[in-house]
C-alpha cells in the first residue's frame, strides 16, 4: 500500500469517525456514542475508499458483504443475550457457544446469496 493511500485512509477514517462520535454524543444514553463511532463510520470509510480505488461494482460487493456480516452478527448477539438471560452460565461460555450460530448464519447467507 502506498503512503498516500495510508494517509487518505487515516484522514478520511478520522473525519468520519469524529462525525459519527458527534452524532452519538447528541443521544442519550451516552453508550450510543460508542455504537455510532465504531462500526458505521468504519463501514462508510471502507466503502468510500473502495468506491474511489476499485469502482462501483467492487464497492457494492463490499457493501453486500457487510450487510450479510451484520445480519450474522445480529444472530450471534441475539443468541448470546438469550443464553445469558435464560441459563446460568458465564458470558465467556455463552459468547463462545454462540460463535457457531454466527458461522451458521454467515455460511447460509453466503450459500444462498453469493454463490
């Protein structure tokens, strides 16, 4: 990767993350700030750079993959919360057990939509 690409990623990522953090600070509770500053801002930066560097088709594939990853992560998070709320096991055991659900959803989406 060229130094100018690294600088562009650094500046664009920093500006977008800062913008999302500002939006997150406007909402209550303040825990939303972390949600808004992390994943969405990195996704927007990644898609923007992919569009700039590789073109629209490549960026659309990246965006679709991010959407499928988000769906799989939602299943993982839901399963982890369900296990923690209904069974008396620790967070490490619940999150480790839910990894199989994430993998299953991701592979199912890949098989159905991307093949």
